């Protein structure tokens, strides 16, 4: 079975790592649209067009399911991606698994504790995370963090500037709420999960990668936990629309 994983760039590798751990014998095709990243600052029309093009490229690879690892594409372009893939390919976005993971973490919190969605501008503007969570009666805040993707891609994942920017984005929520759930609604943010946790003591920071892997297992009907070394892990074919635009810090993951 071949499974496609699509992201606007390299951020989806945080999701792919979890999928490779859970689906040891699966053949993955990863497409990172490095020629057009970031999607998070683009218009919804641009995100839809670019996402559909990438979906067509991946569907030509003979995949039977597609994980849209990019939160921005999942929020804005799932319909176009499904249309581009056609009926033979199951398409899974990351927003619903992320919402499920946040709701699960919220069960451990006092009644009325909020969910803070941290995401790109385009994801926040789509309002999808907020709508799905409010439908469940949850208090939701959505914070766009546009400075973080460039800092992470620069490899500044533990840099004082990164910590200062994270503090700017989250301090008002920490001051108004001693506890809550912070949902990482962008593929890049798992790389700085500790920075968010440091800025939000008392909060639970949720990375939805595990929930995405579980949702995929429901779709493809199996999980195949890897118990051994990396050499037993799944095969990955890499497609980058601009191979020269891959940030150096992710190269050990490829
Ligand atoms: N992959 C995008 C996301 O998860 C983040 C990077 C971008 O802006 O393209 O929303």
C-alpha cells in the first residue's frame, strides 16, 4: 500500500515521523511544495490552487490514501484536494484529528478551561478549528503566529529570539487563564513544543501527530507498529517541488 503525505514544505515531516513509526511496512510518498512555501501567508484561492496541483502529482504516484499534513491546506483546500484525487483515493486532513486530540486533553482540565489554537494566519482566518471546537461547547482562542515558521526554518528552535516571540504570542492567554490546552495547529510547531510548554506552564500542549496516525489507521484499516530499528521502518519517496529550498536542519530526518 502506498500512502501520500502532502505539506507546503518540510513541516509535514513531523507528521510523517509518527506515521513511519506506526506503519512500519508502508510505502510513503512525501510531497513538500518547497517552491511555494509558506502557504500560511497566502490567499485562500492560492492555497486551493497549489494544493490541488500537489494532490494531482501525488495521485499520479499510485497512492491509495493521502494525508494532508499541512494545517493550512487542510483548513482551506480539502474539497479541492479530494476532487483532484478522485474517488479512488481516501483523503485525510489534520484538523479533525487535531480537534479530537485537543478535546481528549481538555478532559483532564477544570470545566471551562479554554483551547488555544496556534496556527498560521490563513488557518486562523479560515476559522475551521474554532468552529469545530465551539460546536463542542469549548471556549476557543485562535492565535496566528506568522513569525514562527521562518525562525524554525532558520534552525532557531531554542534561540532567545524564538522564546521572546513565543512569549509575545501566548503571554496574554497565560495571564488570563492559569490552565488550558494549547493545540499546535501548524506542522512546524512540534519542533518548538518545549518552547510553548515553557511559556505556558500549567497548560497542556498538544501535538496532533498521534491522533492523525490513529485516524489514518481507521481509514486504511490497519496499524503496523514498528518495534525495531530505523532500518525496519517504512520506505519513503521524497518529492520536493524545489529541492534546493530544503532547510538544512531537516536533512537528518530525510
Ligand atoms: N505547513 C503549514 C501548516 O501546517 C505551515 C507552513 C506554511 O505556512 O506553509 O499550516
